[in-house]
C-alpha cells in the first residue's frame, strides 16, 4: 500500500454542519538542506539552548535513543478545558467542551481504558459517559487500544485517518477498533463551544494526524497544538515525508497563532515534568510557550529530522 493510495481515500468525517474546510494547503516538498548530520544536530542544539522543552525534544529525536518509560503521573487539568491522563509512556488528552468530551488517544488496551482512563477522568470531575469522540492520532495500538471499549461502553465515535485505518486493517493488531469515522485532512469538528482542526502529518505512520484547538487558562484563551507522532520512521523516504509534515504544520501553526505545545508522549517534550511544575503551583502555565517558542520547537524538530536524514545518507542508506 503506497502513501499516495492511502491518503487519497477520504470519507466524510461527520455531517456537513460539523465540518468546515481549512484554507491553505501543504508546504512544498522538503529537500535536504546542505550540511552534514553533525551540522544539523549542532543547529538543533543551538536552537534549543538551555530550554528544557527543546533539549528534551533533541534527546528524544537523537539516533539510537530508546523511548523513556517514566512513572505514571497523577491525572491533571493542564488547562481549564484540557485534562491529561497518562501511563507515563503515553498520554490521553481530553478536551472538555460544553457538548461533551473529545478524547485524543485511548491508551493501549480495554483494560487500560477501564482501569486508567475512566477512573482518572472521574477523579478530575469529568464524566466518562460524556466522551463523544475518541481521536486516534495514529494507527499504533498504544493510541487506539482502549477506543473500542469506550465506543461500546459510552457510545463514543472513533476517528482515525483513512491511511491509518488501512494500516490497522492490514496489520490486524489486538484491540483494533471497528472502522468508524475518517479524519479528512484540513477539516474541523465542532462539539459544543469547541472546534478542533485536524491536519495530516504523515511520517511516524502513513496517516498520523496532528491537531489545533483552543485552550483556556484563568480567563485567557490560547491556541494549542498536539503533534501526533514523534518517533521518526526507519526509511529515508519516510523521514523525508516526516520532514515535509514538520514544515507544513509549522506554517499552519504560525497562521493559527499557536502558543501552546502538547504531545501524546510527555517524556519527549518535557510534558510530564511540566505537569508536575503546574501541579506544584507554577506562577505561569508551563505549557504556554508563546508563539515564537512553539515555532522554535518546530525548527528544532526540523533540524533534527534533517540530521537523521543526513545520518542515513552518510551511512549509505
């Protein structure tokens, strides 16, 4: 199955009233910038400086690094309308709207859904029966494993990109959800007072989806992004696709005025540590990076991906 084949098949996401096309298109295809792998990694390190969010990202994208398996944090509302439930390795982000809950990812199994997501949402005062949609950011089982449980128990609709529905159907992993709703690139879903926009950012998988949505904190509105798949793919061609996605999504973020950065693997972006800073009473919300710093985050990711491509090419890949 080719990426081109998998991305051209798109069903309607929801009813026409809930979906609005986004203006603009993808960035032009990325090409490897001049310089050695060492040059690109040095640029990433310089961009990151001593910023713990950015230095953590550099480490997460460094070749040969094994993804961290940190201790699970207690659940937390990181914004007035955004809650995070996590096993440590992977996190679920709940958007709390006036019309119910949009859940981004669903952990790895029905057992984790029933024993982690449900009780931890309840501990934050969130009724799990209000979950209307479960969005799988990509087609790996640590992100969709609990989705069917939530669909069966609460009637939630399960959403994934067409390319990753195909990926799941081909691989037939345990706990795969039944094919339900397709996420079309550049579409919006409105639930209650909240609109979330979906953007295909392939690379980690053929159909990885990243999102932009409002986040409110102490009376102020912010614009958040959530990058859908961090670990780079093995093949050089797929790394180039990943780099394309970084460039395109950075441009989308700039246009939307994104000032909040989130990730479904909180050890990859200092997110778990930021949860603890917030829990301890940080004066400012540490997830609000500001527009310039969120763009720098993407620049670091770009430099690291160029380095990863160069590393492969220098090794004869």
